[in-house]
């Protein structure tokens, strides 16, 4: 005879998450809140770090005072998710969002750079960003040296997907300026 056990999961809200941080019971780096669960992020390898630095440097130069380039810092998605994408391009605000994390309507582009987390970024983060209505999502696959450009969010998916190899070109959503993917790799 088998016994059935009911298990319930309590999801953490963004408010709970912030209170835990203020109480000092969460590490300052290496975690993010996704769909009510505290997720430990993968360690950042040197290639991943270099790509983040190179991309943020280029974008900061191109978008100076037109947009904010936010690197590995939180964006508010909903009451149970506060991811920390590798790079988020935000609408320009002179106070740099000091009173509240940017919300989906403030986010022009999210870029996730992945070496070992491609499946997670595609299967968990992509639907999260699409459902929030974030207009454009780039998934940079370091192993394949290609960038998936996702646009036109509907529900928990994007209607348009373009694959750009390292010799291709990308268009910045803010300025419509074309940049070479090779400049990122």
C-alpha cells in the first residue's frame, strides 16, 4: 500500500526577497529571483566576463545619454521575478533608476550571454522576458559564436527569431544603428 503525500511549495515574492536581503540572509551576488524561487547563478568564466565587458563597453559608447546600459543588475518583472540579466538597455533616466528598479516598460533590450546556460536562458528566461513584454531579447551563445535575436513578444514567447553568426550584423533597437556581431565576439 502506497501513501500519497501532498507537498506544497511557498514561492517568494520580490518584497520577501528584498526583506531577506536587508536582513543579511542572502549573498550579495550570485543569485536571482525567478518565478518565486531563489536561483543560484552559474559561476562566470573569463570568456563570459570578457563578453559582458566588451559588449557593455561598446553599447555604453554608442548609447551615451540616449539609454542606460545596466550590467548584471536587477530589473523588475513581476511580483515573483527579479532577474539580473547580463546586460539590460534601459530608457534614459537622469537618476539612473535610484528609487526603483526598472520595470518591463523601461527595458528596451535584454542580453543574456551563455556558455553553459543556453538551455536555461532559452527555456526559463526567454518566456519570462516575453511574458513581461520586453521588446527585444538577445541570447548570445558563446560556444556556437552566434546570437539569437528575439522580437515581438506575445504571451510567453517571441514571434520573431533571427540567428546572427559572428560575421553578421545587429541593429540596436534605440538608435537603429547597425553593429557588427564580430565587435562583440
